């Protein structure tokens, strides 16, 4: 039988898992919208993805986990895009 590691917090784990699922869902919606939606709608979806990424990054930081470089790069990308197309 597997036992959780010392210091394992199931609530924190569930929160991180939930936030990561939010990020995945936001990515999927934005990917699909790139073909079908107007630019204004895509901009809003990018903002929603950035919010999901920021929430996940904050939760990782709070948990004492390092931010993966890809996550940092993706956050920087969407922040840099701002209101642009």
C-alpha cells in the first residue's frame, strides 16, 4: 500500500491539480478559438488563460515548488501580448 510522503497536504495537492486543469482547459479553448473566433474574443480568452496561469504559478510558489521554465515563458508571452492580437 502506498503511503503519502511526510508533509504531503492532500488539500494543497487537490488545489494544484484543479488549477492545472483550469490551465489546460483555458489553453484548449484558446486553441480552438484561434480558428473560429474574432480577435476581440481571442484577446479575452488570452486574458482568461493568463489569469489561470497566474493562479497556478501563485499556488506553486505558495507550496514552495519551483516554477517550470515553460510556465514562466508562457506567462511572459501572454503578459507581453497584453491587448495586442
